[in-house]
């Protein structure tokens, strides 16, 4: 018999996250971690401007003489759209890239077009091979793993890295941010850079060869992120006091941008995955994490989040229509899909993965980073004048 759910007294996260813990006041581990981590990402006035100015100077200096000084992925959602807006406000010259995996909502295309045209940006639409991508999504559904979305997330990163290399661009700008994305349970997601896992699942359940699908080995990605080998990933939204509600309002006023009503719902498949597959098969409602992050960020209060969770993920009519559409597009009949939903979940690392490699490389980074910091501190100490 399952134990009754315990809900955090500060946010709305509960024991649907198997890794959660609570203190004597009923405050969850995500909130306690946020208390330690988030202050850095909520800088006071003046600090944000200083951080952005330093980043702007570095990107513009290193991008001088090139057609573009940066590259940025644009989905049409709040975070990536505001990252583009901020980059243009900083005076940067980004190449905008949209990854089209065949699941774009019509509104996403409109939002992208408005932002690109208003800022006079060049846009590359990277259209993935649909037969290969569909086969990957089908394979992940058959594998019964929780994070089907890593096939898209991985391909976006690989496509950006490839285009950045092609155009001799040093900086990749990301809309990733701690303020609104903090606290996602580890059990609900998987490392999107784990190409070994993606490839293993496809080899087990796929049928279409992946001849053109963009991918990047974890070692290469780690070298980029940890040691800036050839590219630098920068996250300007982490340099400001970022709020999703204020960002959405700015985008609407500036570009006529329109919201989707849910995080990452610019993709039809993502909406169906988060609103139906995750709750039905895995007992996961990602709104709990998304709303909890916004509570910690001061955007909404807890009663408003509780009320939002009481709303159904789909109306009966919406679910019926979207289910029919998604199954037809993926090539599943109703019986096959019911069988997939009924199959017990399997952990990602029950298939080959980069888990062991990830641990080793992170240990290497911590060791080398520690050495670099000690050397830097010693040099600073030596450079200080000695007062007699």
C-alpha cells in the first residue's frame, strides 16, 4: 500500500518525487536548496547591469569581424524568446536557430517570426529528418523510460554546436535559467547529453537508421561546458532577476508575442507528453515543479499554485482530439498505445548509458577546477603590495 502524499508547506512539491525530503517544519529539500542557491541568481540592481556589460563586452570583442557574434536557439516559448530579446538589447548580433522536429504549434511559428523580424535577425530553421525522429520517439515510448524529451533536447544542442562551428561562432546563448527551472526532481528527467543511452534505446527498439540525426558525444559536450573547448555556453537569464511573468509581459508588449498557457507547450508532443503520458504512466505532474519554482521566484503565491493544480490537464474533448492526432502521427494504433502505457516504467540506466563516464568526468572537473582556483588565489596573494 502506497503512503499518503506529503506536500511541502512552502511550495507544492510532494512525495511524487521519490528523492524529496522534508524538515521539521514540512519544508521540502528543493526549497531548502533554493534558499542556498537562488540568491546568486537574484542579483540586486547594479549587479545585473555589471554582469551583462562584462558578458556583452566579451562576446562583442571575440565576435568582431564575423557575421554573427553568437548563436541562440529559439523555440517561441518564454525563456528562449526573452533570451533573444535580451541579447538584442545587449547589442549582440546573434544567429537565431529554430529546431523543427515536426511538432510545432502554430502559435510557436508566429511568435518566432514576430521576434526575428522585429530585431532584424537571420533565422536558420533546422528541420530534422522526420522518419528518423519519429522512429526515435517510438523507440523511447516502447522503452518505457521517463524522459522521452531528451531526443529533442539532445538534437537541439548538437544542431547548435554544429552550426556554431560552421559559422565560426564562439558563443552559444541559452535561455536556461535557475529562477524558473530550479527544483526539477532527478527521477523525472535524464541527462539530455547521454548519447549512449539514446543510441542504445534506438538500437533496441528502433527500425530506421539514424543517418542524419544531429548528435554529440558526451565527452565533447563536457569539454565544451567544463573547459570551453571551441565554444562557450552562456546563460544571460541567470545574470538578471528573471521572472517568467514579467518576461511574458515584455514580450507581449514589444512583439505581440502570445503565451501557450504551459511551460514548453509550444510543442504539441511536449504538451501531450507532460499532460497525459507522464501523469498516466509515471504518476508525474510536472506542473508541481514548474509552479513551485515560480513560488520560490516570487511570481505566484502558494494558494494560487494549489488552485492551478486543481485545473484538469486536458478537457475531455481536448484529450480525445490530441490523443488521436499524436497516435496517428507516430503510427500507433489504440491497442499498441494502451499496451505502452500499461507497461511498467524502466529506469534509463537499465539500458547502456554514460552514467559512469559522467561521474568520472565530473570528478576530473572538480579536481582540475580546484587546482585552478588555488593557483589563481596564490597569484592574487602574490600580487598584493606588501606594507612595511
